[in-house]
C-alpha cells in the first residue's frame, strides 16, 4: 500500500517521527517522506542521521498553525500522519491559548489542507488524556479527535479518509516517567518519587505505536479510533525495576494527572469492536454505516471499559527489567 507513495509526517523530528521513518524505510519502498516540523536544528540532526536516504527524505520547516505552509508542503502527498502537538500537561495548563492554537487550530489546518490537496488518508495521533479529560491538553486533544472524525463528512465518497490512533505515554519517550527516573539515577539519586502508589500505566513501545498507525493507514474507512491491546504496569514496579530496593516516597498526584490511563469508556463500548490485537471505536455519524465495519471483530457489550487499572494483562518487575534492557537501554 505504501510502496511508491509520498507520506508527510507533522512533528516528524520527535520520538514518534524517528521511529516511523525507521520502520517505513525498512519495510517499504516509498517515493518520498516529508518531515514537517518547526525546529531547524532537529531537522539538521535528522538529515545527518539519515544521510543515506536523502534521495527520498525531505524537510519542510513549518508550523501546523500555518495553513498556507501546510498546503504547499502537501502538494503531491498521498498520506499524512499528524503527530505534531503541544503535549506537556503543565506547559499546556500555563499556556492554554498556545495549546489551542497548535492542538485545535492546527488540527483544523491539517484537515483543510489535506482535503484541498486530495490526500488519500490522514491518521492523527491521539492520547488517553483525550478520554474523560481533566486537563487542558486532554481537552484540546478531545476536540482534535472530534474534528478529525467529523472531517470525513466533508470528504465525499471518494475523498480523504481521516482516522485516529489512540495510545498513552510511549515507553521511554521524552517527558515520560522512564527518562525522569533515569535522570535521577544517573545523578546518584537513591529515591524515586511516586505521585500515588496506586498509579498504573499502559506499556507501548514506539514500534508498536508505529505499527498501529500503519494498520490505520491500511484499513481505515473513515472515522475509526484504533486502540492497541497492551499490558499494564504499576509505577511502583517500574521504580523497582529501574532501581531495585530504592525508597519510593509518595509525593502526591500532580494537577491534571490521572491514576490510570483510560482508552475506552463504558459509553464508547456501545460502538466498539474487539479484534485479536486491538480495538476499534467506530463513529456515530451519518456518513457511517454498519456495512463499513472492518471484518473479523466482535462487538463489545455495553459496560466494557479499558484502562490501565482494569487490564487483564500485566508486567511485573522482572518483565519490566527485560523490556527496559531491550527497548530503552540498548
């Protein structure tokens, strides 16, 4: 599907963008990959990292806030992966208007520019924080999700297909708990602070996140939210995996922080199908009908919910130590 096609990745110099480029270069023969981002230095670093692929990699300095620049960058593009966002919860709380400009207005610009350019498919990255949001970041991503789903109403029968991929903090990504703990350990710390001993999270690697995006690009028919089935872990177990025997002072939950990552609510369960390795929440809009449901799934019963706290699959300390060695420390 992706062979001889052109893909544009917004926010392409981030953790996800690097892993996405790695994956598609190994598995497909693309015509062109366009990295669209604001930071010229990160683009310079990425260009040197992938200098043997300069024949197909292109770098556009641009902001998703700039619809005109997006339209220029999207000329001839087949697929868009929208990863650009302001993601840090405290930063979004302190700079709410800036978060709205990037996460909401930027989503509108990506949608309009993709429609005008005749892009085949757009996959937008979402987050668990958009589900029952309690902070501004989650609120902006909820609006963004709704915008991308509704965008299918403007496409027509053969126009751009928009879908969403939802997952929580990627293991080891910038700003997540693993590099936070690692920095304390590297600086000689003997204690790892825990905001709440009950706290749990999902474990998803960058590669698993990329594969879910590829699945959405291949299978989406318009308006779906793809969610991986992944294990959970306790933050206390992660601390012991990284620094065995360490003290773990409980410092109190931060503003805008949840005890558990929530991916599917009981209300979502009415419109959700379960597949072997993932779930799909289908849209409830007049452009959608049951005939568009992707085969192979089983409709969930009302009342089901999916969070890191009620998961059926868990990683223990030993599992986490192995994963850290394979995915983070290598």
